[in-house]
C-alpha cells in the first residue's frame, strides 16, 4: 500500500514528493521502503581490468586468482528445512528460505562491491543459468546466483563510472591463455579436472583462473585463443569436408 508523506523534510526531496511503500514478504512480515537520493561520485579505480569466470565449485574466480567460494547455503540449511517441511511447519520453512536468500545476497554484494572498488574495467562470462537448471546441476546452479551477481556488477559499475561488459566464454576453459592451444579438459566427464598443463607450451593452469584470463583477453581486443578451428574455418569459407564415395574407393583399389 503506497504512503505519501505530507509533513517533515527529507534531504534531497521535497515533502510532497516523498513516497513510501509497505511490501509484504513471503514470510508475512511487512517492510517500510523509503526512497533515498544519494549523489554518486565517479572515481578512478586503482587497478585497470579484471576478468571473472563463473562456476559451481567457486561461484566466481577472477583473473588475479581471487575466489568467491560457493556457500552451498541450501545444503547448509537442508536438514532444518527438511524437518520443518516434514512437520508441516510452513512458516518455519519460509523463514529458512529467507535466511538462505539473505546469506546468498550478502556474499554476492560483498564480492561485487570489492571488485567494483578496485577495477576500472570488469569483464564477466555469459554462462547461462536457464540452460543449466534443466540438468542434474540445477540445485547448485540456482544456489550460485550468477544472474544476481552480474546484475550487481552492472548497476554498481554504472554508479561508480566503471566499464562492465558480459562476453562470450566459449572455449575459455579449453584454450591455453598463453599459447592458445585447445589442449584443456572438455566435456562433463572432465569437470573434476581443476588443474591441467598445456601440451604445447607446458604452462600449468588453474582451470578457473585460465578461463578468467581468456575472458579478459576477449574484451581487450584479442579473441579468445582457439575460438576458431581449421575445420570450421574451411566449412564457413565454402569448402565442404571431403567425403569418400564407393567410386573413389574402387578407383583407389584399382
């Protein structure tokens, strides 16, 4: 229900323009929401740029090696939530769900704020949550909160005068950030491989840090190493893949 103030004075607003709302959350508690005008000051960050790779083992990993570990908040309160649901305590279950959401939001806010304050250019991968929630990893994906983290980086970066961009993270895990060779682990069966060594240049990589470096490189004007294959380039240029026919086999045998 909207409330309009008719008396008093608030800094930045005239008394007639103050409008408050009182929403009710899922638990049933009422909250008074007041608009506050804050003058944001743009400043130059001490560091130039950073790339951020989003994942499940760690929610976010930067190209500098900093990590936001997955809190697994749903698993942390799973026992209490199961007890409340088995006893049909709906109010208690709703409070536990709110606690989980608050813990997740607090961790994401702290991480996004620290990144925005230190880096002038922020590049984050475009991993898709709606696609992954259809797989067996749905619980971990929803608990990570990738979409909320990207949203926080975008609006906080805009307020602070930062450059925030979401880029494609295709082949960023497989490609070596040093030489560009696609010798890294690939496929669902190799998700457990967190460290690997490039077969061409011999550089040892952390899987997530290497992906974050490739994400940052794509924003800096250098395409992600290994994003084009010889076979794909040939097919795009109009050169079809040669096929062996029965006539050619008979000719070769003769």
